[in-house]
C-alpha cells in the first residue's frame, strides 16, 4: 500500500505559498499537460471547426511537447535541480533515472501492445531519459546552447535518415517487440522520435537550473517563450507562402487532410492538414506540432516555456487562483498515474479511432481523474504509480 500521511511528519502550517524547494506551478503545468493529452486522445475531432474544434486543435502536439519539456525538469529534480549531486549521491541519482527510464520503456511498450489507437509516449519518454542523462551536470547556459543547436540540426538529420531507411521499414531485432515501438521507431520513425524530441527535454533541463522563484527570471522566460513561438510559427507562414510551389507540393505529398478539416495553408501551426511525408524538403518549412521540423520545435518549445512561466507566476502571485486550481495541481502531482489511467479507460471503452469521441467523453475523463487525484492526495503524498516507481528505484540506494 502507498505510504499514508499518518506515518509522515506533521504537516507544515497551511499556506498559499509553495513549500520551500517545491514549485507548485510545475505540478499545475503537468496537470494541464494531462488535460491536453486527454483532449488530443478522447476529445472531439479538431476538424469539426468552431470554438471546440480550435481548442482541441491547440492541444494536439503542444501538450506532448510540454510533457517532454517537463521530462527534462524531472531529471533535474532527481539529480539536483540548482546544483547537480556529486559523489555517491550523484551516482545514486543517476541510477534512479536509469531505473525509471527502463520502467517507462517497459510500461510504454506494454500499453502500446494493448492495441489502443493512442500513440503512447511513455517508451519514448524513457529513451529520452537515457539519452540526455550524460548532460545532467551542465549549467543552464551550455544546456540552452545544446537545446538550440539540436533543434537547428537534428530535424535535418532525421529527414536524411528517414530517406536512407528501407521503404518497407525496419526489420529484425530493430523492429521488435512486435506491435510496439522498436529501436528504429523510438529513434527515427515513431510518433515522437527521440532525434527531434530530445531538444525539448534538454530545454527543460536548462530551465530547471534557473532560479524560478525570482520574478525577473519568470518574466524573461515568458518573453523567451513568446519569442520562440513567434519565430517558429511566424517563420513558417511566410516560408510556405513565399517559397514557390511550397503549398502545392505539401498538398500533393502530405498524408492527406485530417478529417477533411484543414488544408496545407494551415501547416504553419496546425496538424489538421496532415503531416509531411518526407517526399519533399518543403516539408521542413512547416511548423505543425507533429512535423518534426526545426520551426515546429522552436514553436512548441516556446509554448512550453511560456506555459511553465505562466503557471509558476500565477500560483505564486494569486492565492485565490492557487486555491481554485488545487484539483489540477493534484492531477499534475500524479501525472503518470493519470496518463496510464486514461489509456486504460480508452481500452475499456473499446475506442478504435481517435480523435472523434463526443465532448462529454472528454469531460467525463477530466472529471473522473480530477476527483480521483483530489481524493487520493488528501491521504497520500504520491500517486499510486508514482509511489510504485519510487519503490522500484529504491535499489539505487545500494550504489556506492
């Protein structure tokens, strides 16, 4: 059973401020990620248009990017957020990250093999942990440079690699396990290929190194995030309209319209038009969330940074807001549990095609997980899967 608060030290006096060392705004951002994932997976089809369609459209791709961004934050929380752990403590922290990564790889693979229509991110998430772990001792500056450089270079490398791969896809050990994401899929061809999603994780690591309790840092982050979003989306729109034949080539070579609700003209910000299929380098000019381009990474990273800065500032500056969003914060504090529960829920309902369910299905998922998280957090410090993950990583304490 999870550890009950009855066996824990007496709680600190009630306050609207976050406890020292804990940034409640990060949990709020995680809660918004969970709801964004729900919207992308069980919400109405964005192609239906209208206010609801546009709100659903905003969640697609951007929620998963924020999820990856916060993965970098999680790594730093384990290994030492402001100052990296060294010596035995550092080795134990590294071991914890490795164990967590392996658990996520196994859990993500198992969920993928259930056959739900959701593109499960957890196995990719585990691989991100392993790939960026060697960087955990770097300061914010070098991490930011690596994040920027990888965003500029890796999408072009991915384009070349995908063209070099066999047309029929990888085979043998590289494609195993069957009905899940093999090595090639996790790195290059899957829905969240590590080659172009690692920049989000490294950016999250860089931000975690900063003094996020300082108002000036939050303001700078918000401005940086806004500028990156404008650079990504604002750079794609003129590129698509000024490069001769760009829109025509995308319309001819894309995967087709998503539900018939978008055209290539919306490829500068929306997934509804489809996705570039690699048949033309013009696809590198789009910034739609799942396009794996430099412009999309810049835009999505900008949104992630701005959202985190806003969450941190809002819960600190507005006590009433903090109290109002406590249920969302509770969901964010057990985001792994919430994510897995919604995959299980989709499997239980027998949903075979996403997006598409009615709005009441999305509302039902959100209400159910929020009520569960709120009640659970009254008695336990961590969500059930978070507690279990903590138990699994306890052997890291044996590292000398």
